[in-house]
C-alpha cells in the first residue's frame, strides 16, 4: 500500500492491524498440533485465540452459534453448572471459535446459550480472570465485550424467528435490554463506537423508539469521527441516514433535505473509500480481507 504510515486513516490502520493479526494466527496454526499435549502447542493455541479476540475488538463484529439450547427450560441451570467448570484461558477463549465452527448450522439457540455460559463464568469471584487473561494480552472487559457481541447477535437471530413462543420472546427482549445496558457500562460509546450500534438497534427494533435510537447513535459516531476511522464511522452513518428518514417523517420533527443529503454523501463516500481498498467481510469470520468479492457501494446497497 503506497501510503505513508503518517497519512493512513484510522480505518486503514485498523484493517492493516487486523490483517497482521490474521497472518500471525495462520503462522501459529501451521506449527501447532492442538491435541499433542505439549505445553508449546497449548501456548500457541492460546495465542491464536487471543489474536482472534483482538480481531473482533477491531472489527466490532462476531459470528456465533454452538450447542445447548436457549429455549430449553433447564438451560439456565445448565449454564450456571457449565460456567463453574471454566477456570482457564483456553476454556474461556475457545468459546469464540466454537461459535464460528457451528455458524453454518444456524443454531442461534445453542450459540446464545454458549455465550451466556462464557459470560456467567466471567462473573465468578473465585477466578481472577484479569490476571489469567492479562498474561496473554487481553483483559476480562475485552473478553466480555466480544462475548456480549456474540450474545447480541444470537439474541437478534432468535428474535427474528417466526412463531417464536411468547414466553421465549419475552426472555429474548429482556436479555437484549440487559445485554445492551451492560455493554454501555463496560465499553461506553464515547470510547468504543460499536456499542452505539447495538444500543441504537435495540431502541429502534425492540423499544420502537427511533428518537432515542438516534441519541444512542451520536456518541459512537462522534468517537469514530474523532479517531478518523471510516471503518467504524461508515456503518453508523448509514444507520444515521435511516434514522433521519424515520424521524423526519413525523409532523413534529422535520429534518432539512440538505442535512440528510450531507449525511448520505458522507456515508457513501465512506463506503466507496473502503471499496477502493478492495476490502470485504469474509462470510466465515467477519474479518476484513484484501480480496475483492462484492463492492459495498453497489447501487442496490443504498
């Protein structure tokens, strides 16, 4: 990339950092035998898992889905029981690649339950998760943030199901609310823009309050702009355009056409900039890769 490091935007640096982490993961996997029993292989697997979590923190997205069933009446007790058995970095971090392995199965119920197991384990006071995870370059808050992204994804998929029993739907709505509130506590939008996306989506799709959704979106958008990071700002700006149209259609709240067009132009310019790098989201991992499959800025994307 013929651009000096000083001229690289926040988004470009994020993509480069994510690609470097991927390369490091691939190199480690090439020399690692997961089930050999050797300490060196165990250490390498933990390093791979740490890099995977760091990639998710960079990209603000995670694809989930494994076992257990969120809809099972006994699941809550089983979640608590399984969480009591998790007390090492490997046991905690392995949850994320398990999500990816089962992504094709579309088992959102199982994925949601597994995310809850990891989050329940992080609450344990008899395990010093910060000390355990900091040895590998992560913190308990970072791991919780990624797992809450996974939980948000699973709960959203569950909530979108047709004919979901009312009792399960009520639990999904409640869990989505508590999950968003916890995300705002540990990773406020002013510091981590992706939280704004989850908070705004919750207000728009669950609470049916587009005005509050717009308020939730703005802190994260400001943060992304301050970081000069189009990778974070562009999805938020596209949502901002959607919310401006929804809110502007109300008799008591008008939005100037010029204001909307200015916002839409920034969003389209951001998408086109990402397209100019040939970046796309891998369907399997959600990670941005420097290979062209489909432009984000195609006409039908607006």
